[in-house]
């Protein structure tokens, strides 16, 4: 069971709204060239005709049918000119070179069908080759036409909360103490390098949430359960402060490799923890300066007025107290209620603009490995 997925974020459903405002301020419009017809009404205007061989019946089963052009009117609005067509194929060539893809030759087809066909072909090849590829958009500003490619890691609307009380209990279990030291090094990596928030830090989102729940209990009428609730809150604070001191100690990083090499797994639980530690150590050495927020962007079009109506990644990635008890149930419910008020969320997104500028070689491999690590670590700690 993937415990990281037991806490879906609110009623949030991921949307995929194309945006260009965050990429290039002078953009005037987006030229839709997508040749896929799914979910769209048939255009009243006929598409450009492509003549066929006279021997149609005999060759029918061998024919490759070309995609329909569904956005003829929008294309024509992008200024039917030699410069537009030239910019399109120059940008497409740069995009193909960057992703090391051989583009389809479409010069034999008339404008604008040649562009729609080339874009449809490139989309299919990107989908098959590029991990986390989301879409390409054709953008036209005052000066040129060019492609923008989006790579997007979908977090699945999940709360990636890591319970430190489980690690606390493991450290105080003689049979699991050595195993706990392995995971302690993992958590130190996540704390210092990956920059995962910690709930006892006053600037963290969960610090405020725990404080709010404490205020609720203290201000509510006293009942038989009040003492139990206050005890859980007090324990969450104590364990959180204790474990932060242990996790904060960078000696856990210094001897991380030594702990891995000296560890002797006794059962499946130990072997799972060792595999997590090895992956965290590999991430630490491969990406020594990268953190989980490095590519955080809104996953849809956002105006300046709506920037506050976004779920920041710090709200769904964090260390927290425990995975069981009244306090946890109330916390998850409160987080979900709060997040339901938001319209969009931040996720790891890379936008690459093929307009003649240097193209970043950045990708989402780090995010893929890190979020998988968070899932596995959460599974282990929730099971203990």
C-alpha cells in the first residue's frame, strides 16, 4: 500500500490549461496547430485537399491517413506569410535537435497543412521519447513565431508527508536502531539538501496548522477528550523538536556512505530501508545542490491577481508528526479543507522556448527520482 497516496489533496482535479503569459510577456496569441480531433467539433471550413493515387482501391490497406486540420481559421489568423512559415520550421528544427528527434518532411504539402502535419508528427514522437513531456505550443508575438515545450511532473494531488514519530520509535527500538540510523541519514539529506520543510519550523505551513489545532482545543469547551488531544499535541511538539535536532546534525551526511556499506540486512524490512538509503545517497551525490522546489510552477494559466490562489509545493511536501491518532486525522482533514479553497497548484514544470535563445538542458529526472523516494520512505515509516 502506498501510504503517501492515502492523503489525496482536497477535491482538487488536475487541469491542463495552456499558458504563455509566464513564458514571454510580449506574446499576442497562441496558434493552435494540434492535429488531434478528439473532443472538438468539426470545422465548417473544408480542409486543404490532398490528391491521391488513381489506384485507390488496390492500395487502400497500405495507405497512411494524414491527420485532419482542425484549426484552419486560427492558423490563418497567424498571418499567412513566408516569414511565419519560415519561423515555424526553424523553431521546429531547433526543437527536434534539442530532443534528438528526426522531424517528418512535410514541404510537399501546402500551407498551412504542412505545419499542422509536422506538429502532429512531432507531438507523437515527443510523447514516445521524452519522460514527463506534456505539450508543445506554437506562439506568435510581434516579431516571430516559435515553439514552447512543456515538461511536467504530475504529483497526483498527493500529500507527501513524512512521519518523524515512526523514526523516533525506530531509534528507540533495539532491533531497529541500526536501520533507523540509515533512515536518519536519508531524512538529513531531505532536510538539508532537498529542502523538505519541517513542521517545527515557524515559517512552515504545517507549523501554522498544528498551532491552529492547538488553539481550537484550548478555546473549545473542556470535555473528557480534551486532555487526550492536548497530550497528542504536546507529544507532537516534543518528538518534533527532538527529531529535528537529530536530523539537523550533518554528521548523518558525512557518514551516510559508511552506514550503507556497514549495514547488514536481517529481513525484508531492512532490505527495503537499505534500498531507500542507497537511492537517497545516489541522489545526494548526483544532485548535490538541487532541491524539491527548483522547478515549481503553477500548473495552469495564472494572472498576477490569482497568484495567491495557488497551492504551493510547501503545502503538500513536509515532515510531520505522526501517521496515526486524532491529531493526524484532524490535520489531514484541516489541510484538505484549506486546500479546497485554492484553484491551482504548483508542480515541477520546465518550459523551453525555441526562439533562437540558448535552450536549457534541464529535465525532470531529479524530480522523478525524488518523489519516488518520498513515496517509498513514506511507505516504510507509515508501516512501522
